[in-house]
C-alpha cells in the first residue's frame, strides 16, 4: 500500500523585529507499510514497540515516520507529547476509531492507557518508500 504525504517545507524571513514562517513549496513523500503489531492496552500505560519504529534495517531503509492506529473493544486515553497516559490525562479516543501519528519522535513518545478493562490496538507502520 502506498500513501502520499505532502510535507510543507518552510523558510524563515526576518523583517525588522518580526519573524515570518513562509511555506515555500510542498514535497511529496511516498510511504510504504512495512510492519504492524497488535497491542493489548489496560491499566498500565503502553507505547509502541521501539523495534517496530526503528527496525534492524533502519540504517539502509529508514525509520517509521507514520503509524495508522485502530482502537477496538474499548476506548483509550492517548498522549502524543511524551506525557504518560492515565485515566484523567490526554486525549480520549473512542472504540472503533482510527487515527494517524506522524513523525518518528512522536511515535517514540506516544503512550496509551485503558483503565476499565482492556482495548486491542492495531498499528501499521509506514516509512518512506524507495529507501
């Protein structure tokens, strides 16, 4: 499966005392799915498996830059900024929802929690095709 991801490239211009961030053009990045996993989430905060984000062939083929996440069985709490997910913090993500996370650093600092049972999470990892 190929996904196209348009990534803006920015330039910074300084005018007196103000700084403007200007989009110069978009680069198309083709993504290819290369790994997946199923994670059972319960009352212990969990993240993604590091060896899925940074696989053994990362030096030649690259790391994960996006993940498609599907939530089944129960809702979860999801933190994207390095905060450890718990029953009261972070975003509530409902059962039968899908979302994507972009950026290797964001994938590494992601955590999720389910405090009233368990949820099954299906994850597919993508990296830049052609590496």
